[in-house]
C-alpha cells in the first residue's frame, strides 16, 4: 500500500477545530468479512506485524488465537493459547450470567510488550486469576505462567475482563512500563474478610459502586500494581492510550446511567487519575441503555499521534459501528465514519506495524461476528462532506 496521506495542521481557535488534510497517493481501502466470535474476542498486532485475533472458546474451555502474517489476507488455523482455570471468588450478577463457566477464567485482555516483543493474554473473570498466557514468538506458541496482582487500596482485586488492550509506555522516566486498563466488580465483604465479587444475591446493591482503574508492571508482567481508582464511580470496561507528552488518556463505559463516555487522564504513568468527566462528544452507545464497550487505538503519522475510537456511535441507529479520529489527544473528535451498519456491539481496534505487511491498516473486530480492515485514507475520504 502506498501511504500518502498527511495531516498538515490542526488548529484550535474560538472553540472550533479545523483540520487541513493533504491527499497523497494512498487509495481508500475498506474490507469487511465474517469472523465468528463465540463469546468474547480480542485483537492485537505483534511486533513483527502478525495480526492476532483471540477468541474465548467457551465450549472447548480454552482461549484460542488465529494469526495472519500477510496483513489480514489469509489466516492460520486456531492455535491453543491456554486452558481456563478456576477462580474461587468469581461470582455472577444475581444470576444474569449463568452456566457451568461461572467461577472459571475467561479471555481477559491482551498486552504486547513493545520492549521485548512478548505477548501476554490474561485469564480473567469478574475477579482475576493468577494465570497469564505468554508467547515469545509472536503468537506461534504459548506457555502458562503465574503472575501476581496486588489488591487496591480498598482491598479489591482488579480484573482486565472486558477491557481494552494494555500498552507499553514510550515516554518519560516510566518508559517501558506495561499499563493495562482494568475494572473492579465491587461486591460484599463477608465474615472473616473474604470477598464476593459483583453482588451475587444482593439485588444489585453494589452495582453503582463498581469502578475502573489500571494495573501497571515494571518487571515485564510478573507483578501488577493497581492504580488509584478512577474518580467517577460506575465506570467500567475502560481503555487507555499514552499521548506524546507522556499523559495517559483514559476512556470508560458507564454502568449506572445513560449518557456519554467517561474520560480522564494520568500525569504519573497510570498511577492516579485527574480531570474525570463525561465527554461532551463520545456517545456511550447501546446495546445496554447505559452504555457499551468502545475501543481505542493510536497511529502515528508524520510524527503526530492520531487517536482512534470505535463504538456504536449514533443514537438513531443503535447497532451501527463507527470510528472517530482525534488529532488533539482526545479533546475533540471531528472526523467520524460509519464502518458498518448493524449488527454491532463491543469492538476492538488494532493498528499495523511500520515496515510489515500490516502497515497502513486499521483492524476492527466486532463481537457480532464480523471483522474489518481499512486505512486512514478511507476514514478521511468523506471528511468535509458532512458525514457523521
């Protein structure tokens, strides 16, 4: 692919964001295909450019991955990542989640260590397990190992279940740190101090007290320390990205009221959060009235970071999936394009690696059994023509 689009300038003046874009030789590209996601999916691009699609295969009681070494044109047969493990503290939400899988690990999030190239997949439920699956050869083979997740200041354990991928910090004194978005399913503290996660049998008593945070590791993923809780209760299923100045942009779903996404930032490498607020642009879409997991990704063009966000994005078409672009660290999202009309649901995003067959592609996986790949030229094609 010929990558010729350049973002020339971004001007914020009098509350209006103007974007000047110069079109080069890159042709708009957009492709969608069926991709079964039995329960939960995940998406990542390895350091060698291999595209990885992870799936929770609940019927087989394990996590599997498919690999593409040619940018998404052809795919391998499924590879076993790891078997599920029991989680004694994992509970259901008043019977809403039923079945023999309750109390067992499922597919948590994925983190690519951009320092070592290793890939970590976390075995998670409403509470975490101590297991993670690690690959040292770009997803070809996997080993299961133990990790340590420390409790937070409230005594709860965070899980990365239903959260966006982790990242590797690129800037500042914490460069190389692994940082994962996470959430806490607060429940009841039982006699003797044991904890019940998410309020089974409590009539949703603690539902609005759940919160999100992050887990960080400075030892390659062997131990994980929780951040301070995100300042707004009811937040869940978060994603995060590092900006050029080292700040961490945070974006979360709400589980307690209809509205827009909850956003904030960290100034200390993901250890604490400031400026928590409801975003004034990003609709926190269905399927549930109170929101839906969105997805974040970052691509760099001509030295400038561009943030991508996908979710159900229109109140009048509740299951349509859109992608938005921000050129100023998530303050404004002036470009939006419909990726596909429904069905839509949870989404995951990943961006190709420079110098590999994946370069120039943006990948999107939907929990409604489809996947897409497209490029920046396609997203920008309708910019200035009123598409929203």
